[in-house]
């Protein structure tokens, strides 16, 4: 089987590529876009990139099979550009009979998690909205990778949701047990993060991240992780493994 991974230089794409190359089943990367399966991980995070991301998806939609790495932020009424983009691309691929995988925030030695965790561990006080009670969908990188062979083995249109929900408070304490939580009203947090974006301030989270968390509070889909992984990692274990890697 030939598999092409888009975004193979990124955190998730490179991890998937290493996993596939190490698998006992023979996979190989094709030189052209004539693969049996395209795992589409690439995403343009630039401002106003909706059209560019949709154009890339349209270029891939006629492939034999696409497995699209989406997000739990992809909901019908998403307020973040990221969530709206992911949802629109999902619809396009599902209409064409392809596969969509929706992971939570991937906990591993890289990506958004590691950048945020490093900032959290340097801070004594952590500002959170709703006293840290908002739920955060997360998945261990190792569990995500372990689920992929079963997903690849089931061709055709399908949707796979890979996450478990933990409170932001528990997530923060798993990273930094001595942290102190400061409550910030949601409206104020959104205003401050918008201002930080205008001023180009580099923060562990941005307004898009917070909107994605808010949009994911009432997910219309349940997780398939327990069906694919015998014992998914706890948030404490996934954070420990990621920070020690």
C-alpha cells in the first residue's frame, strides 16, 4: 500500500510518517499524488487562509482515498476561523466518500501542547476562564498513532473521533501541580486576546484557541477512542510521557 502524508514536516505528520514506516505492514511513500491513501495533515494557519486550505482540499478530493486529520473544533457554528475551515473541509471530503479523523489536542513532545506546557511550567499564576471548569478534548500522541492502523483498515466514508475530555484545571495541574489558577471572565479574556493579536504578542494561547475550546463544550459526537484503544492514557500519564520524551 502506498501512503502519502501531507504536512509530513509538521508535528503530527512527521509522527504519523515514522509510525507508518515502522509498521509491520509494508507502506511506502509515492513520488507522485497516485497513492492508495493520502493522509491529509497539512494546514495553513496564516490569517485569512480559508481559501488556500479549501483549494488544497479540492486538489486532493479526487484521490482514491483521503484520511483527513480534522479537529474537535470543527463544529457547524464554529466561531474560530480554524474551526470553520476544518468543518468546511470535512464536509467536502465526507461528501466525496472519504474519511475524517477528529483528534483532540494532541499531547506529545511537540506542537501546540509542548509550546503551551513550557509556558505553563514557567508561570506561577495561570489565567483561565470559568474557573478552569471548561472541558478540553485531548488525546495522547501514542494513542492517536495506535488507532490509525484500525482506521486505515476500514476504507470508505467514515468519521472517527479520538479524544477524552478533561477540565482545563486538571490539565494545568497535570503540567504544573503548583500552579495557581486566576479566574478571568470569558468576555474579558476574548478582548485581551484580541488585543494581544493586534499587538503581535506571543502568548501560549490566542483568541482562536479559546474560541475553539468554547465551541467544543457541547460536542455533538462521542469519542471512538475506547473502541480502538484498550486502555487510553490518563491525562497525567500522557502529559508525563510527553514532557519526558
